[in-house]
């Protein structure tokens, strides 16, 4: 296979061994350096596995020739192709399988990237199954209707194809694996105080609203963000497969992990570049925002990120996907994430902290806040202040609201949204279009008056106006009320913290 983004494209290895000519093989088909270097690995692997390498001219073509081939996963199919062409292996079973694997010099087979995408390709093209490294077998076996044969060496692969070695396909209990993996090690009960911030995050999780937390250092912003996935609805199998494919194709899948059943939290450093965040490269690969697909992207110290980095998020937050264009092609990666950002109220961090004096001038504070553009702020539904936690709350023996309680409320609100938008729809309140906002959010006279006054006094844009209505709809859903009332609008307006001066 060749990986195009996170999708696997079938690649046919053609090997011709002529009766005369030079002994050094020729490799064509748009290979990169790693693929070209495979010839030396394959030569040693063949000899150390007891096979003779072809001693005449060998031409290897990787088709289709217009797709760039990268990585060492072509080693095993090229070696098998050379053995077939040289008459050292006789079998027709090779046509039934997709084959991939990196060869060590002693003939052992090492794991590859994109095994899950390869298994999906095998099912889509009606192949019988896969022959892949043992370390990738559990990952590929999550795809049903595909036989996955795990091999540890070139000799095992040849023996299986020749019919002299019997192998059993790898099987897993998908439901048990999913249940075992879907556990979090953190809980909102660990966070002391900050109940009003938990309330804001509860609303964010229930309606999939992006959120920005503003507060001095050490108030628990990072702890709160890392625990947000624990109250999001459990991942479906389809969501889990989509996220696992991204991690598998980009080489991020942890060793021994065959399926990601917990929502990811990505926390890139503020020095990150645009290609590292969004994705890029000569052969485009997924960035941090795609690694946060179906999970949380946490940007700590938001104003410290480069302006171009932050602006690159704007369109992605609207579309839920990112397209990376190159001269010869364009690759699309999924990037449907919940953005959670955190920032200090001023450069020194203590402008809103009653315990420590702020040393910043008004001009410095204005310049600091201006690092975040208005269009980006408008795409963040909830702005919540995170104050310093009093020592009485830190020493309180009673734990705060736990994740299980909050998740139950989120799931009830999620059921209401499914009934509203349709059982098969993935739409949430935070992703409603303007037309849907007008259809599903109707206010009484008091709510209309409060909203008009807020728009006038705070100078809310049309996008911010719709954000308030979306958040108010989620608040009403959490309360189990069919109509948005004035009290819901009032609470939603309070979450537009940066629309008024700190």
C-alpha cells in the first residue's frame, strides 16, 4: 500500500529478473530515499534467511508510478516478489493477500505505519486478508471480514505462502477490547473548587462548544482541560477507528495499543509551527489538530502562540477538516476537535489575582490581549474566568463534582440533541448553522430584550450573537427544557468574558 493522508492506496510490486545484465537491482515508481535504501536491507535479509538473491539484472516497479512511495513497508513484498521472479518461491496464494513489512538485516520483520488503513483497504477491495508484522496484527484485526496473518520473519511469510507453514489468523474480542481501553485515569473530582468553571466545561461538553479559560497561574486551568474528555460522550466504534487510523498512519499509535477508545487530548507547545499544528511536509502528514480528532485540542498560554499559527485554526474550526494542497495533489485530514484554550489576563499573569499585585500597565495588557484576533475569539463560544482557589477549598475533605455525575448530564443533553437533529446525525448545538439557530432557538419577550441589550452594550458581532444563542440552547437542554428562557440567555451572555474589558 501507499499512504495518501490516512487512506491506503493499493500498490503493486512488479519484479522482473532478466537472464543477463547487471546484478544491482533498479527500483522505479517514484520511491523516496527510505524505499531506495530497501535494496540493501532486502539483499542481506534474503541471504541471512537462507535464500539466494538474484544475480542477474533485476528491475522493480512500484505501481502506480504517479504516487510517491515512502517508508520501509515495501521491504517484505519486494523480497517476496524477487523470490517469485527468481523461481525460488512457487505459489498463487500471493494474489489473495495484501503484504507489508519492514525487513531487518537478519530477515526479521519489523512493524509498519498504517496497518489499520491497510486492513480497511483489504476489506474494501475484497482481499482474503493481510500478511503483516506480528506487532501490527492486533491493530489490523479490529477490522472484521479480513483474515490477519501475523509473521515474525521473511522465512515465515515464504513458508505460509508456499503452504509449508500453517498459520492461524489473528482474532480479538472487539467488545472486550473496547470496554477495557475506554477508561480514564483522571477525574473532575480531583479538582478542588472551581465549580463554576466545571459548569462552563459541562456546557462545552454537552453542546461541543469551544472554550477559553482566563486566570492567573496555578488556578487549575490545565487540570480542568485534561479532564474534559472524561465527561464527553463515550467514543463510538466508528469514532475510535477514525482516530486510531490517524495515529497509526502518522506513527503516533502507542506500542501495544490496537484501538484508541478514549478521546485524545493534544497539548502542543506554544512554539509549534503551522505545519506541525495543521499538517504538512513534502508528503503531507497529519498535524496536532488531526491527532485531536474526536477529542480535545488544548492550547495553553494562547497569546504566546504565533499569530499565523492561531489564524490557521479559524477555517479548520468551522469545517472540521484540513486540506493540505501540493502542486501535484491535495490531501484531506479529519480535524473535528473541541478547542480548549487557556491564558493569563495580562503578561505577568496577576491582573485578576487579589493576592498578588499586577505590574503591567494598561497599554501592556491591551497589547497582550490583542495577540488574539477578534475573528478567532468569535469562534470560541465560552470565555470563563478561572480565579485563584482559596485555601479552604483546597483543604476541603469533600470532593467536588465528579466526572460520572457530569457525564450523565452530558449524555442526557446529547440524547435531546439527537432527537432534535435526527438519530443518525452527528450535529450538536455548537455546530448549528445560522438557519438552524433561527429554527431551534426561539426566545420569549424577556429573553429578546436581554439579548438586544447585550448586543448593543457589548458590541457583539453577528457570529457572537449566534454563539450566545447556541450556548443558551445547550443550557436549556441540560435543564431539560424545550424552550430557551431568559435565564438561559443571561447565563450564556456571562460566558462572553472577553467581549468586555477584564
